[in-house]
């Protein structure tokens, strides 16, 4: 099981992937995110992350001091390039 992140403008290329092993370290952040955004982040469904969602995830990751994590860097890249992400769950 994994969660794939794609550019909404180019759905043929996976930009980032979080495997189920890695996902466990983000569970608390996802729970906080889901409280604010009404369970938007669903690892079994598909959804879009807009800039406000990406910014909030970055903020939560910074609060948890995981700035060195690849997921954090990926989200910064998406923010800096003004991307909307399509998230495909399993």
C-alpha cells in the first residue's frame, strides 16, 4: 500500500510516494490535518491538495521538526512551484 502524489496538470508522472512503512511516521500530522479539513486526507481514496492544504502540512511538519524529511522538501517544492497535487490512495 502506498500514497502517490501527482501534479494535477501532468497525471502521468508520480512526483512523490509514501509507502505504508513510511506513512506511520506521519499519522499524527495527518490526524491534525484531518481535524481541520474534515478528513480530507484519506489513504484509501483520491483527493486534491491545494496551496492552503500544502501550506498547512508544511506548517505541521515544521512544528514536528521534520524539515530534513523528503516529504517536507517535496511539499516545499510544490508550494514554491504553485502546484495543485492529486493524491491517489490505495
